[in-house]
């Protein structure tokens, strides 16, 4: 049954990526007032702004991915009855 988890996990991860992008855009907009975060090659932003945006985006992406993966695994366990990841070592 763990083979069923892989495609479900992929779909959940894609949704999590979209959610993380939306969350980052909102955080960036509220924190800076800018509509879009800077790209690394955009000269209108300082190097500090570009690096700060990348760091914030990475942190948000990581946190949302962990939350979505964990929720997906917990849901899978409720429906199927088995945890999809590694089992505890006794």
C-alpha cells in the first residue's frame, strides 16, 4: 500500500509548493510594500534585499513543505492504517 503513497505525496507536494509561493508573496508584500519579490538579476533592488528575499523564501518553502508532508502522511495513516515513512526502531 505504500506504493499508493508516492503519487498522492507528489500531488500534495505540488499543492504545498503553490501554497508556499502564495504565502511568501503575501509575507513579502506585507513586510516591504513591494508587489513582487526581487529577482537576483534585478538592479532596482540592493544585494541585501535580494539575499533577504531568497532567505525568507527558503524558510517559508521549507516550513510549508514540512507541514504539508507531515499532514499528508498523517492523513494517509488515518485512511490506510499504516505510516508511509520509516518505522520506529525498538
